């Protein structure tokens, strides 16, 4: 066939560029940019592609293929998204396919290996089905689940995708996935005298008489009456009643006889389906002033940094601003660090904006993701909340993007391509769709602070807490001194211990922070000094007491804890270092009465473990919460007046140019969890180096000085914001080949860079993960260089490197703006 029209497609492949397919006349009638189509690629496979553009430039070098099927009538990807994806691919140096794969819910990618499941076996309008649909329907009635490939065999066609699509639209089948349960808040059973007999003496006596031969039930009923009088209407849990002498069987019989009633009500505030909306709080004078300043800055700047101390009411200001943006008919994107750790804020927003709020959960399954995508496409929401990947949603008419806790490192995607920074991307998106961007934090990142100081962003500061409550008083505890004077039990100094006792006495809850999980990061043999290491990674194994295992935190490898040293056989094995699990044990020993819970990735494994713990904490069923940095993110608990840091040292001594910035942010944020309601809170930070400048600055809330010092160092040593970084990470199972390849690329790049700007190859602190050796080459781009040219150069030299077969097998991950 001699086509004159062609379409460029985005395919989910790790190959550069778009792919050309020819179009038939009938294709031309229905084609729209942003539609999904199924196309053949390679020998056999069908892929889902997105129409990127249409043109008449016939490729000269190869024969094009045609489009197999259209999967949508209307575009499912917006023109703006395609433009955004292109920017991401070029800035972060990855393929369009990489972006597509990350951006697009995989359930929308009907592919050969996808499975479909029958969800409506009672479908009645069989006469509406075409022959192929009917065949697949019949097959599914027998088997429930089949793959897309099998469906093609059944209908004897090259592809079953068009047929399956029809069946999906009819609600007969869906793409298969294990259905994930939704979180239902904890519900307790309560018991009371049945309302029908309460106060009705006659009915009551009748029941009592009928219980003459059931002494236990009779006693329980009488006891319940007494309790209800004593409790003055306070609800009684079934579980508590059982503790007082009744039994579940007795209560059940009484309920069956209509003597008592078992009922439930939600104890939780973490409730997704709340219907009643609440008014947004009236802003204070100060907060209102800040709101006005933000709007003034937006008049001339696209980005504004709101620097407001913890608990100053930043969230309240966001709410107000969102309300105003929505009133003008625009939408809002609200970016959060990690959705799972921010239940509280989602709840606060939903309370005011109800069902007009769309929430993107990283725990969503594929079908939920598709549903959200389609709702956003239809414009169903005023506010879309989510972690970094929410930026890939197909929204329109956005007036404002809020980046909450903008300093958070979880805005950077590190595990899959593209390795993007959502805060930075939000600003690009903002300028593309003409939306304003508000960055907010109590401890802004160096980059944002610097840009604000340079006048690139607007800058607004809020220095007092809501209710004029003083920021917590932060004191340092010198661990060396405590040990010298024996003023310490295990790792809890007596100053810290006494403060906790005081808090518990006043029925306050306590939050404690320790930046390491597990029991102890290192096991060591006392006789020979041997330390068990991971067989797959160059890292020592962490001891987990609860499971009695040694675990690798990099690859997940686990082994039972050995009883003897594998090297010399000695039984004297010691642990070194301090993890949350160990602190939990120590606390349990020191405070045997206290209800202690732990929050770290190990303790939060189960689904909704996090939500449950938050709920228990809010319901005051927890006295002491010990956790890793999970506990620092935006918690707003009223009953916490005191926060303790077990050991600040590992934060300070981290080998990374961001270590001091992060330590300051983290410690300030942890401290900010104390004293958020009525009175000034207190914080104790234990450390072996209390004289450390960062710790000193934390205690005096000296953010500006800290940033000034750090900015000075960054300038001295050529780090951002004075340079831009690109890290080339080489990975291979053969160390020799790895090193050779990296060295070769450095040779190729050398002529174009100053010595100070091309570093490595150098192995990172963990030089082998999962049997892959790793080495890094770091490139610094100076302000007078064009980042685009540098990126082109890197690409060109990698291509040159790859002309030699031996180098090609070494994987190179390019990380632009590494964190
Ligand atoms: P931030 O986001 O700066 O940490 P929040 O917005 O969480 O601060 O405010 C801290 C606490 O004070 C919250 O419980 C919030 O509801 C309350 N608060 C702040 N501003 C007001 C206000 N204007 N009216 C009523 N409550 C407020
Ligand atoms: Zn040994
Ligand atoms: Zn490992």
C-alpha cells in the first residue's frame, strides 16, 4: 500500500525517539493525537503506543508497518502531557519510552502478557456481543482468567485486543490484578442495655424473669445496669465488659434475647468517606498577611517559597489559597512527600473540599489508578493530591501547584527511570501550563532558599507558631559526660529518662527518634573481629532481634543469626551500633508499664500498618513512639509536648555533601512535633558531639546562619547551587570490566572538562549491591557551561564507547541532579 500519511508513536521501549507507522484512510478518519493504539513491533509482539504526531514524511530507510487497532475513541493523553514527557526525556536523559512507562498506568497498556478476568458472568444482552466477543466470553465462563495471547488463539485472530476492549467497555471483564483491600478504620464493639427495655421497667422485669434459669446471664445483665449508672453514659467496650467478669457467649445470648444491644461506632478520625464538610479556619492576622504577600509575589514571580516555622499554620494558608484558586475556576495540584506517611494532611484537605479531592496513592492498584486517570481527564476534581508521580496525571486548567515540605528528599525518584526531582519538575510544569508554584517548608532546601535569595523566587517568611506558642525549647545531652558520670542506662541518659517519666505522669505522649532500623547495624566477633557481611553486597548485615536474623538492607538477603563466629568459632558475638528495635527493648525495660510502639519500615510492613499506628496514637493508645525519619514528616499530634533524639551523631557524620543540610532539616522537623497546641514543647537531643555547629544551630533555630555556612562551603567545593551535577553510575557483575569501561569513558570525556569537574571513577560507599559492582563518575557543570551541550556531549561519548562490544554490556544509569 502506498500511504502518504504517517504517525509517530511513543512506545514503552528503552529505545530513543518515536516510531513511525503508516496510516490508512480509515485510520485517518479516527486518529487523534494522544489516542492509544495497538501496534506490532519486532517480530511478534504487540505494544500499546500513544499517537505523538501525524506527518507526511515517508521514511526512506525502512518499510513501515500499519496500526493494528485503535484502543480509544478520544485521546487519553493530553497534548500538554506529550510536551511534558518530551521535556523530561531530554532533561533527565532517558528515552520517551522510559517516561511513558513511568507515567502511564500499566492497566491501560493492553499487552500480550496481560491477563483479563471475568467480572460479570451473568451478562444478559448476549445478542449485543459480536462473534468474537461471544467466544471470549464463553471461554472466560469456563476459565475465569485468560491472557490476551490466549484470547487471540480462541478467536483465531492476530490480536484479541479490539475484542477485549469492547468487553471491558461493557463491564464484562477487567484487566486482572489481585484486588487490594481498602483500609477500614478500626471498629470496636460496644455493649449497652437494649434501648427498648431501658427505662421500661415492665419489659425489664420480664426479661429478668426469663433469665431465672440462666444465672450467668442474669448476673451480667444486672452488672451492666450498675456499670451504666456508674459510667454516666460513657460507652462500654465488649472487650472491657468481658474483662470485668462477663463472657462473650453470655453477652451474645443476652443480645439474642433482646436484653442488651451490641453496637459500633468509629473511633477513628482517619476516615476517607466523611461527608460533612467543615469551614476553613479563619486565618490569624499574621497568617492573612502572609497569604497576601504570597499573592503579591505571584503577581511578578511564578514560584514563591513560603518559609514558615513548624506549626505556624502553613497548611491552613494552603487551604485558604486553594479555596481562592478554585473559586476562580482553576484546579490545584498538591504535592506531598510520600502519601503513605501523610494520611493526616489528606484528611485535613478532604474535610474541607470533600469529594472534589482526588487522591493518588502509591499503594493504589492498577485499576484504581486507571479510574483516577479517567476521572482527572474528565475534570472531576478541583484538587489532586499525591506524591511525586501525581505530576504525570492528565490534568487541565491548573492554577496552582503546592509543593508541601519541599525540602523532602523523597521528591527525587531514585529507583526507576526517569530519575526526576518532582519539586523541580513542578516548576517546569507550572511554566508550561501557566500555573503558579508555591513551595512550602519550615526548613527549605538550600537550592530553593538560594533561588529565593537571588530573587528568582518570591520569598515569604512566617516566624511564629499558631496561637503564639513558643517554638520548643531544645537542649543537648552530652553522651560522653553522661557515660563518664554513669548518668545513663543503656542508651537513655537519666535526663532523658526523667523527662519521659514526667511526661507520662502528665498523660502526655512521647516521640523518640533514632535514625537506624533493626537492632544493631553490625555484629562483631569478640575474639577475631570478624563481621558477617551480605554475600551479595559489600555491606555488613544488620541484626534484627525480633526475627533473630541478620538482614541486608540493600538486597533483602536474610539468614538466621549464627551462634558462633563463622571465622573462628567463638561464641562471643557482640553487636555494635544502635537501631530502633534495640531502643524499643531498652525502653520496655526502663518503662515496663508504658505502651511502646515502633515506626520504621520493618514494623510498617503490613498493609495499613501505618494508618493503624497513627490511629492508635491519636486515640492515645500509645505512650511512647520510637521511630526512624518516618516520624518526622508533618505529624500534627496535640498530645505530644516532648520529643527526644536518641543519637544525633550518625546524621552528622554521613559521607555526603548534603549531610549537614539534611541533619539540620531533620532535627528541626523532629523537634517541631512537640508542643503544637497549648504550651511550649521541649526537646532533648543526645549526642557525643554536642559542640557540633549544626547541633548548636538547631537549638537556637538559626536556619539562616546554617544555610549561609553551608552555601559558603558549597561554593568553595563546587557543589550545587553553584554547579549542576550529573552522575554516571556504572553497573556490572564483573569488576574488571566495570572499571575498564568507566575509565575509558572518563578518557573520552576528559578533554572537555576541567579537572575539578570530572570526578571518578570511584566506588560509592556500598560498592556492590545484589552481586553488581558499582562505580560512579561525577560531572559538575559550571555556570558558564550550557547544560544542554554537556548532556549532548555525554550522550555522544557514550555512543562512541558503545561502538566497542566489550563495553556495551556495562549498564550506565545517568542521574541528572542526583540527591
Ligand atoms: P504547619 O503546616 O505550619 O506545620 P499547621 O497548619 O499544621 O502548621 O498548624 C498547626 C496546628 O495549628 C494545626 O492543628 C492547625 O489546625 C492549627 N491552626 C493553625 N492556624 C490556625 C487557625 N488560623 N485557626 C485555627 N487553627 C489553626
Ligand atoms: Zn571470630
Ligand atoms: Zn545484600
